[in-house]
C-alpha cells in the first residue's frame, strides 16, 4: 500500500478522513521535517466486514459512524469549507434585524418588504391578462394561466347584481371568508356603482374590475402581515424570511382566491403559540378556521407537541439539546428554565403538564371565537351556512388531486373520500409518533408544515392556491 493513504475502514467510518490525501502533506503524528516515515498501511477490502461488525456492535453510535461518509457528502465531494460558509450549528450572536443598519434605518427590512412588494406586483401583472375591458371579450384564462375565483364568483354568485352572501345566495367557503368578500363588495359599491340588477353589463364589468382591485389591496395587506410575522418569528433565519417574501407561490397563486386572509390569521396564531400566549393563539386559530378549514390539522400537531414531554417522561427518554442558535433551542431553553425553577415533584409535574393545559386553553378559545363568528349566519340562514360543509362532503375527486389522477389512468376510486380520510389518519398518527420520538423537539414550523402538506397531498381536491398554505 502507498504510504499516506488512509485505511479502508478509516475511509468508510471516519467522516473526518479526506477522500484524497497527498503524501507530501505533513500529518499531526509526523510533523514536517521530523524525518519520521509513516507506517505501511496494510488494510484491504477484507478488513471491511470486521470493521462493520465492530462499529455496528456499538449500537446507534456505530450505525452513525457506519453512515458517516454519507452524512458528509458535501465536504467530501465539494472540497474544503468556503470562507463565507455559514455554520448552522454555531450560536447566532447578531440578529439579522440589526444587520445592514444605516442609523435607525434597516436595509434588511427594506430588502424583505421590497421583495414582497416586487413579488406581489409580478403576481398582479400576471393576473392582469385575464381582466376584461369589454363584456364581449373572450379570454382563455386557463390557457394564459391567469384564472381567478375573485372576479368569476363576484359575477357568478350575484354579488355584482347586489346579492348578499349567505342571505340571498349560497357560498362555498367558510363564513369569515364570506365576510371578507362581502366587505370588498361593499367597498366596491362605495367607490363604484351601487350593485343592483338594473346595472348594465358594462357597469357590472366596471364594478367587477374595481372589486378585483380592492380585493388585491386587501390581500396584499394580508401578505404583508404574513411577512411581518415571519420576520419576527424567524429573526435568526433571514434567508427563510426572504424565501417567503419572494416566493414564486405568491407570484403565481396569491390572487386565485382569498386564501391569504386565512394564512395571515394562521401565521398570527402560530406566532402567539411561540410566545406562549394560548388565549391569543386560540383567538387567531378560531378566526383562521372560520376563514379556511385547513388550520384544524395544525391543532393536531400542537396536541402532539403538548403530549411530547408527558410521553417522554413516561418512557424516561431525555431530550437531546437543540442546535445552538436555532428556534428550537430558544424554545427548549425556555422549557429548561421552567424545569430548573421546579424545586419539588409537584412543581415539576406542573411544568410537565403546562403545555397540555395551555393547549386546552387554546382549543377552548378557538372554539369560542369560531362560534361567535359563525353564529350570526347560522341564526340568519342555517341552510346557507351548512352549504360549505355539505358541498365539500359530497365533492368527489377534483382537478389536481391524486385521486383524480388515478381515475384518469384507469384506476377509479369510488370511495375516494373514505380512502383519503383513512390515509390521513394513518399519516397524522405517523407524524405524532415522529414528534414524540424525535430526540430533539421539532420546531413549530416543521410540525405545521408536515400537517398541512399531508392534507394537501391526500385530499380529494387540490386547488393551485393550496401551495400558499405551506408558507
């Protein structure tokens, strides 16, 4: 064997051993100029099975060593660490909010909100191709990929003719989304023509375009709320904030529907959870569920997080410290501070059950907020109120869903709703198991993303704007 080349076992198990070793490079054992000659390396392929058995015999640590090279592929094939590379495991001493400061002015905030504004303008320009200038215009909205429910439903559901949602017409969205749409319609009547059946087609079209413009402004405000929440929540992860502010999903799907309203409410709810404000979080969650039903699945993930300390204490499984400088570390440090202050078995038990008690407060508040929002419509017209739930319950596989794809490929699923529900239950049980069994407590954003992504992937209906839910 050539001297200076690591043994086969070291090359496989030790991720600190470089793939290529130059014989002229001095080693720690033989400094340059010492005159010592390295020992002959006699390792060969027959050493590998024994080394594998020895490493895996050490348990989980041995398995980690065995897969060491695969855990370090970037360094091995990408060369040495770059000068400007960021160490994600190092503690963050300077918050991005304080970076790029000019006096009291933050260039970081300018970049974030400037990117958000630019992304929104791109989305508006994209949708502008589908705005009609004359009632006789025929626009292929699907061909130009600029379809939006906002203008279509304003005309098709009768709002352009003065009809009121839930009172006069059925609406296939939850109540708070209806309030949002009706608010934009009232503003349209204030700044444009008063909607009524007597309006000409040109006047109704003018109102429709004005309604779209007003809704665009309101949804942009919602988007700015989402970006502001992300900026506060991810103070140590500036690139993650920019990924939301300049997301292609905003440019392509933000103006398809009213989803950003519910997304803003959900973002405020999650921020309140991270700040240990269960009552306020419950209020935001109740409003978010009253606008869109998808935040319900996030409550399931929060339940798993609340049960995590109890279950791990039952199985005597200690948590591994979170990486320094991460959001998970901040949350775990807060938990550790509470645990250290517990100087008795009773106070320790209280600290362990506190997340579950906070979760109970959150759910109770969310339920109360949801009832208060829905109650007026339920009392005014119960049949119109329940239309959203009956409409979605009877809805079969639709465009974009995997179940619709199965039908197209010759594998019809008559009970798609039941199959989707069953697979979702299995999936959410698996997510709960991951949350509880993970050696490091998962971040709240990770849990929320998994819960929403599973619902979007297995639901019998998939609309393009659902991608916004993962923001």
